[in-house]
């Protein structure tokens, strides 16, 4: 999912700010009836509403309404494209529409998308389970690209509904893919670590807690887990759990690197593979970094750092800072 400009830099939705800007947009839109200069203020406020909370459908509705009111049909198309990307729907479905057709059908398209794929995770889950669509959803999500941060956040919340309804294996599989393509989501890493810990999959729990602490330096998830494991063993005569060795860490990071490329299993780029073979791994990671393929570059560097490469460790930290700033 390509990242565009309607709020993709926002880490988490902020409902109160979104509501405030939407209210301002509605006010300016009403004023524009008598003074057309207010339409630009209405659009600015509506864009801010989507920026601060892309999960509220009314923010998309007001922005599209303003685009149509100002006869900015290209802008209206961009709004629909953006929403389709976040929902994991193919924006090419809109490519057959020209400006006049969009003028007549844009609102219906938006409402249809929101009714089929609600932005609210609880409403989405209720609809999905009522229609027996869980299997279909699981099939669809395996082929999606979650590099857009908002899509990643939206679908990670949907994954939590899967987990709450007992789909543990599916949750682990799909959340791992989400995190591979957007590893800065420390909350999801922590939740997945907690699930692995509950299942007594301690090495996997450590990997997740390690990633959570890596991406949010104020967290102590990895350190706290180690303390819990030590207290669990003390005085009970059990074999002490050991932190995963380098080989296991490398294997985990290699798997994440593969998952980080959403097209890797679908379509291999022979030229890219050949170039990767010619470059050293650290130089290949730099190349990916400059191409903004941050997740792949990050996991390569983390893997090399686990093997003692200080240069890779430094580059991994640079990439982490960029990902967290996005």
C-alpha cells in the first residue's frame, strides 16, 4: 500500500482532535454558501480531521463532500484512493471512472466501502462474523501490503479481534506479517510476546519483547521478561531458561526480513536479487534504506548486528529512528 499525504505520518488516531477539526470543517462549509472563500478553510480543516483520526468515517465523508462541492474531482478521486488503500481494497477499481461519473457516484462509492469494510474494528468484526467472512478475510489479508502505517494500525486492531475470538494461530501468523512490514509498532510486538509467553513459547516471547524494547526505548519488556523467567526458576529445581543464542536470533530476523518484502513470495525481482548478491549485505541494506525499503533494511542490519557487526548496529539504529519518526 503506497503511502500518500492524507495523514500517513500519524502513529495513532486522536479522536478528540479529529472531531474538533471536522466540526470546524462543517462550519466553514456552511459559511461557504454565502462566501466561497470559506471552502478552502473547510478543506484545510477536513484534511486535518483525517490526519488526526483516519478511523472516523465522518472525517472522510466531510472531506469528500468538500472536494465535490469545490468541483475538485481529482481531489475526490484521491480521497477515495486513499481510503481504499487503508482498507486493503484495490484502488484500480476506481480507474474506470472519469470526472463526471465520479461526480455522480463518489459518495455512493465511499458509503459502499465503509459499509462493507467498517473502520471501527468492533463493527467490522460483528459484520465479518455475521456473514461468515472470517475465512475469506484470512485469505485476503495474506496477500495485502501493510507498509502504509494507517493500514498497519487498522489491521492490527482487527487482528486483536481475531485473537479475542480464539484465532490464536491466525493472529500470530498475520500479526507477524504486519510487524515485518511495519516493525515500529511496539504495542503489537508486546501483545504478541505476551501471547507467546502464555503459551510457554519463551524464545518467541523474548524475540517479540526484544523488538518492542528496541522500538520504544522507554519500555522494559525484554528486561522484565528475563526477571520473570529467573524468578520462575528460582528454588524450583527446573532447568533455567536461557536467552536465545545468536543462531536462533539470526534465524528469527531472517524470517522477518523475508516477510518484510510483501512481494517476495509472489514475484521475485531477478535484477534485485543479482544486485543483492554482488553487494555486501551491509551495502545492500544501505541500498534498501535509500530506496525507503526500511523494514527489509532494518532486519538485515539487526541480523548482522546480532552477529557482532557494529556498523550494522549503527545503521539499524538510524533506520529505527526514521521508522519511528514516520
